[in-house]
């Protein structure tokens, strides 16, 4: 999968995504999930209307799970398609609120990050337990569900 810089700038915001580390790993890693590959391709072709956000924690998780060549491809993708945020920018109180709801630290940080960015959707294959949390200000979708959601 090759990613190129879009010719257009981001247009009017339609939907903002936070794509979890596992989606990138399953799209670019040794073991691949077709829906994860399709999701990144869909986002790459629609960058002007589907902005995505990423935190340094996700970048580090991806780096530790990809080959050097696959990580270069990931970096090219995020440099052309995303807004990169530092973990320390996420308000501590927001993360603490999710921890108080019973989430582990890393999961609380991701949930706090999604809420803090105002993203509409967290795309993930392994954080389904978040959907059991009441009143989340964002949707939690797998890559397959997100593709269907984007194609509506």
C-alpha cells in the first residue's frame, strides 16, 4: 500500500477519526487484516474530508510492532493524513476520570484522547470494552464497521 500527499487541503470537516495502533499494525504488519488495509486506503483517498488524529503513544506502539520498512510507510501516511498530538497535552483530569470508571491507564489515555480531540470515532479492533462504558462522547467501531459507516 503506497500513500501519497493529497493535492487538496482538508475541506469542511465531515468526520474526525482516531485510529488505534492495532489498525495500523494490522494494515501494514506481517499479519494483515483486509478490513484494516481497506480502511487506511479509504482514509488515504479521502484525506480532505476525513481528518484523523494520532497521539505519540499510538506512534510508539506502532513502531514497536512493525518492521523498519513498514514503519516508514506508516510515517509517510501519518505525515500526510493526520494531526499529531503529544500525550502530555491531554488533560490529566480527563484521563483520571476514565481511570475512575475502571479503565487501565493506557485505555483511559486513549479514551481521554479521543474525547479531548473531539473525534467522532475511535477505530479499533481490541478496545471493545470501551463500548460498555455509558455515555461516551464518541463511537467505537472496528475497521469493517468504520468502512461501512464511511460508505453511507
